[in-house]
């Protein structure tokens, strides 16, 4: 059974218990007995509430994660120590079955909607293949992501191209390959795209609007407000102006509206507010232009838990509530219900990945302990960018030492190269130990850098007791081959 918040089956056991008074009653109601006086009225102290049980330490791991031997874990049936020995460290490990399960969970949660996997979270040929096999579309942000998808065999008509500043090469690739939708992000893009569309053809587009809703786990990933670079504002009329211009272009076919509120959103309320505002805009478009747009894309940003006990967005509940709000709003406005689309990235690939590191040194300075590993901000810049906190775990040996609060730091020449601040790990950590960090599938490799020329880690897939290499480790030879000048 999965440790994630996404259900393995459509119905979960352990739902709310039925009420003892549910159902009709016949005959006169019995006279209730007087309630006993509270213990405090009898002079006895009230009992202390029972402490909440600690969160399951594997709750943020893929569902296939199981204890194995003394202190080890298996993922997809393969011991993590075996993976580290075979592929080296650092290494990203993806649970293929978890990826597929999460894709299917979205299809269940959003029936009759389009699910576009957000490639920016992580992309490789195998991931493209898995997403396609599971029936999802793809959301890309560059000609590079688009070309990789199409050359892997992904149908371009199921691809949406995003970007606040698409280059001429991005637009040319999208038109040449026949991308399904292009999301217009600025008024200047309307003219550039129109000029690039071949005569006698039409390109389907969406307009990204800013609904004025603040949501997201960090200021740097909140994109639904007017004070950031994405989209066209409803409040200042930019969105309405862009809509009028697009409707006047015979080479562009406006099929709907798009918005993206931000990332790491763990409550449904911002999405419901966005639905209400976008339905209102759809109604104004029909009133002013006599056009009923058939599509509504609500973007992604669905939050996941990085550490046990943290909140995560309930996808099944979100799907039901968005659908109900959309149906209700359209009925009130006299609109047909548009085709819904969502764009999950992190929520599919993030909890499906684990990264493995070797401990290089343990340094105690006063009251602080620094555990340095053989990776760092070049393979995971998110803690430095957003202050994200992870829950690393010692694997490969059992330890009876009491846990201590330590900082897991990287190998790079940067004081901010901290992978896991305030982590609880056994007090007898030593060089050579293996650490595993869950929820490492999203925005790790896709944001990796060449800092200090250490090379980017490989990506390994596990399933049914087997492991295979998806993306090889970047070698020093790879780095030197790009440097052709002297």
C-alpha cells in the first residue's frame, strides 16, 4: 500500500464511521437518560489527552519502500545499498510503478479532463514514455523539452507549450512539430506568433490570465498575483485586451483560458477561487464578443509532503470540488461547462524519486554537527532557493545511537550549500554511510547545475525487483568535450 496521499484504489478503507442514529426511527423516541456529571464537577482532574502518534517515517516514500535486512530499504524490490554499489552516488532513483500509479490517480480524480504532465519538474525519454502509456498529455516550456518529447514518439497534438518569454526558436519548433496548444503569456507574443503561423493555417492558443490569487509554498513560486512575471492581469484589463486582439487574428484560434496559481499549494480553496474568477471572465467574453470558449486550464502546483507529518493536497477531493464549483458557476452564468485541464508535475514525479548520497565527513563545531555528503546544491538547489526541508534517512546499517539534530550539507564551496537543515539522524554517523532522501523526483535533476564541475548524477529506474539506467552520470569527459576554446 502506498505511503503517499494518493489512494491506490478508487475507494479507501477506513472512511468515517456511520452515525449511530442514522436512518429512520419508528415509534416514540426513548427518553434520554441524564448525562453523568463531568469528572471535574466531582473534584477529579480531567485526564490528559493522549499524545498523537508520531508520523510514519515512510509516509513520504514511494509505496514500494520496505525494510530490508539490518537498516536497509528496498525500492521497487531492489535494495538501496545494491543501487548505490552498482550505480555510485549521488544517484537519483525513480520508482516506475509509483509514477504510473500517480498518473492513474489523476485520471480517476479528474475524469473527463485533460491531464498534462508538467515536464519542467523532470523529463527524460523513459518518463515521456510512461506518461504517454498512462494516457496523459505533456506540458513543455522550451523547444528542448518539446523536441525530446516528439522524437521519443509523443504525439505533438497532446502537448501544450508554455513560457513567459518564448524564443523565436521555441515558436518555430512548436509550429513545425504541430503542438496542440500554445499558451500566450504577453501581448507582444500575439504579433510574433501570428507572423510565424503559416498562411492558410490556424494555431490553437490559450491565454494565461492572472486571477489575483496569492497561493504557493514560497514567494518565489507564487504566480497567481499581479506582482510577478507570468500572465496577463484581469484586474488591470491586460487579459481582456489580449483576448480582443487574439479574437481578431485569423491565424490564431482562441480555445480557452489558462492560469497557474503557483507551486506547493496544499489547500483547495485557491483553486475554487480561481474557477469562480475565470468563469466570470468567460461570461464577460461571451457577452462582449459573442464567443463561448470551450476550454479551461487550471495549471498545477499541487503540493506534496517532503517530511512526515507535513500537509499534502488531497487530489481526489480537489478534483471533486473543482468539478462541482465549475458546474455550479457555469450554471449560474448560463455557460456550457468547458473542458477542464490540469498540469501536475511535482505531485506525480516528486514522491516517486529518492536520491542517494555517501557521507564524506562528520564535523562537530560547538553545539552543531555538519554531515557532508558527495552531492549538494548542484544536484538539488531547492533548499538554497526556497529553504525546503527534507527528511534524510540512514540506510545500509542498523544504528542504536540516539538521533541528533544535524545539518546535511553538500560538497560545494558555498556556505548556503545545505541539503537538509535540522535533520534528525543517528549520532554515530560516520564517513562511508549511505543516506537516502525521499521526495527527490521533482526539480532536482531538472534544475541541476555544473557548479564546481562535479557532474550531474545518473537516473535509475526500479520496478519488479530490477533496476535499469535511464540517464547516465555526467562525466568529466562530457564536461571537457563542451569546452572547445582556448
